[in-house]
C-alpha cells in the first residue's frame, strides 16, 4: 500500500487516476485548487480507506509546499506523485497571437506557466526531497499533452507549458534515478472529460473524433491505466519516457 498524491483530482483524468490507485489498494490524497464539492465527490467515490483531501493553488510556491507537506503527513509519506493539475485550453483561456489583447496574452501565459510548469516543478521538488530523505524509492508521473508536439495555435501557452513539462520530466528522471525514483510522462491527445464535452457535439465533435483512425477520442480511464503502469515497480525501466496516448492521431518521428 502506497501513498499517492494526485493533483487536479476533482474530475476528469485526475478523478479517474485517483480511482485507479484506490482500486489497487493505495491511499490517495485528492488535490484540488478551488472546487471542493467536486473533490469531495471524488473522495467519496474511492474504494478503500485512508484517502484524504488536500487543497491549494499550485501557482503559489508556498501553497505547493504546503500541499506536499499536508499530503505527506496525512498519508504517512507520499510514494507516488501524479502531476495532473493544469490550466487547459478553453474559450476563456484562448489567446491567438493575432487577435488576443496584450493584457489577455500576458495574463494567460503567466497563469498557465505558473500552474502547468512551475506548480508541477515546485511540488516535485518537495516530494522528491521527502522521498530522498526517507530513503525510499518512488514514482513521479507527469501529465503532458499531444499539443507539446503538434502545436496549439489558439493556446500557445498551453503547448509550450506541456513541452517544458516533458523536458522537466526527462531531466528529473536523470537526476533522481540514483535515488531509486523513476519519472515518466504521459502525453494524451483529446480526452473526453466533462470540461471538453461541448467540443464533442455536432460537426466539431465529428472533426475531433476523425483525428484518430479509431474515429473516437480517448477516455480518462485509458490515461489513468497508463499512469498506473508508469507508477508501478514493473515500469522502472520506462523512467524518462514520454508515452503518447492519442489513438494514432499524431505520430512522432
């Protein structure tokens, strides 16, 4: 039984990931930033015992430290960190370079990098050092994106933040391997979460599904299954990998 901290676990990929670890018998810290009600729904749905809520806006470095410490204290130590929390593309965050105001451009870039990259980096710093201090092996899995490779013309800050997260994961894989800590990343394509449901209706939905030769989009459970594997002892040799989960909708060379 391990202690697992899943960030952004109120819904979507985070909720599915928390459930996958709980079904395995692990204790899960369900992190949320603002939506306590949704996080409590996640917590109530988890099988087993010893699961907890932890709150904090990861854009604030002090909050990131507190989230790591609160989760470690409540779980008796964090053995697995899943960096899933993030600012995702939406109508509110879209910032195409030729039409967004400079004020909006600055605001979205700062918030996106603060959460998607710096929040994950700061949380990883504290969890990794706690693991090293305890002298135990651990796992860190980052949730990146296909957009890091394919580009995000309407949301360039998102694509850039995920590309940086991929690179960060590979750097930490090298730095932490001597301590028995494996670090890997998943790079999902379009995933059918509640937040993206509006994009799957009508002609837009048909075009989105047609990006994959399977003519569908991914599910949170499929991403959670990959995260569960990368966090397993059997996946130690996959440390440093970036695992594409996009249904062959984008092929890297």
